[in-house]
């Protein structure tokens, strides 16, 4: 099921997505949808990382670099 979302952007902010749409050859809806999905993915990753970091510390992984090696 698709939902329509209306957002307000200032003229200054609106110019950036329009330029990006042209360079990526995407419509504004597709661009905003991609940006929102990417934002949610990053947000979920950061939440999971912050939940798992204490466990990583107790097992001897002390840095983010240690976790990703």
C-alpha cells in the first residue's frame, strides 16, 4: 500500500533536490523516497550498534574498528 506524504521545503532547500534530480535522472518523488529509506536504514544501524556496543566492550572489542574487522 502506498501513502502520499506532503512536505514543505524552503525555496533554498528545494533547489538542492531539484539539482540532484537532474544529475541522477530521477523524479523528485523517487529521490525523496530513496533519501528517506536511506535515512531509516542508517538510523536502524546506529540503534543496533549502540545496543550491541556494550556487549562488544565486555568481550574485548574496544573500538568500532575492532568490531568491523
